[in-house]
C-alpha cells in the first residue's frame, strides 16, 4: 500500500466519480482504476462499487477511509509546515453561534493574510459543527459543555472520533437589547424573564436538548422563538424584547452597541472548548486560532 493509493481512494470518495477523480489527480482513468484494484487486492476488501450513477463506498471502504483521511490530513499538515507551495493553504472553523469565535477568526485572517491562505468559517448548528470536524471540512469546532449535556456530548464525540479540549469557563448571562426593560439590572433572576420571549437557535432534525446552544434548555418557557442565524436573533431582541442565555462575552465591533449582557442568578456554568479529530495534530493556524480564543477568558 502506498501513500499515493491512499490519496487516490480519498479523492474518489470525495468526487464520487472515477472520471472526475482522475481529472482532479491529473492521471488517466485506467491508471487510477488499476491503482485502486491493486489496493483492494492487497487489502482483501472491496472499497468501491462501480455503478452507472458513479461510485459508491462499501461498508469496508467507509471504515478504510476513516484512517485514509487521517493520513491525507497529516500529509497536508506536513506540506503546510515544511514546504512552500503555490497552492493556497486552507483553514476552516465550525462554531456554534458565538460572535467571539468569529471575531477571533477575523483577527487570524488579518494576521496571516488571505493571499496565501484560503479561510472558511461555518457558524452553524451543533450537530453540523461535529460533522464538519469529523469529515475534515473544518479543523476546529467551537462549542460548550455543561453539567447537563456533558455526558451525552462526550459519548457523541467518541462516536464521531473527535476529542474535546476546554478553553475557559464562564457564568451564565442574559443577552438582550439595551432597550429591554431588564437591561439596567445588575443581575437577573429566572422568574424575571417569564414575561419575555426566550430566543433559541434552531437545531433542525437533531433538536435534542443536548444539542441546544442555550443552557437551561430543559426549563419551562412560556414563550419561545426559534431562529436560524445570529442576525435574526439580534433583530428579535430589539423588536420583541426577546432574550437568550449565553456566555456573556459581547463583541460590539461585530454586533453593534445596541446589546448588553446581564449575569443570571444561577450556579450553572459553561465550559467553552473546541473539538478536533482524534489524534490529529493542529496546524500552525489552528494553534494560533486557539490562542486568540483564550484571550476571551474573563476569569483572569
């Protein structure tokens, strides 16, 4: 088995077509097919099923590709660190809806420049954050754990072959518009929030309490509104006196100065952290991005 054969298999799986993979790899289709047949013969398994509609990955192929993608990613990291290639290096982050994660990403892009690097950030649902890291679409995923969701989420991390590392802990705050009747309070009790709509990020088909981006997701709310993106959430705060529960980290540069956070009276806490592929080393940009995130730790 050679590294070239491994990279061929990953490209075929991504392209779902032998012809498209051959074109992307700059090899002939017969040569590519021959290399994969030799690999399958050596492994004593069938990796792909050839159909009129293209290529399908077999169950054995799916298992093989889990390891093959790790090798492919390690090769990319080695090339990024030790070679000077004309091709742009890529860095991608997936995150729950945290403005501080976006702000840190912006700082990173400014520091390293976009002439040499191709950057991507996906502010998205919790399940998609995990899927993107599992599938190598993103190197890092930013999310939180707390006493309620930790046991279930760590099981999900293991199933998806990702590992969680903490960045910092923070209390729970109420995020609302400065025009909200409660905005001037020093602290807010949960009962004070009853007359106002709770705003929550939609989690789609995987709308489990464990995937909720807002802590205290199992509490009873008399009014609740789901939203898909942060801009809509902010508009609902202004237009309907809505609120959401968050880390309390405010980024006025991105969201404007119309919003504030007030500590919630509770003993609950959030642990902001990140996930990456298990046993996969971080790139130079990955390490620098985490350093920028740690600056938002307000406990020091």
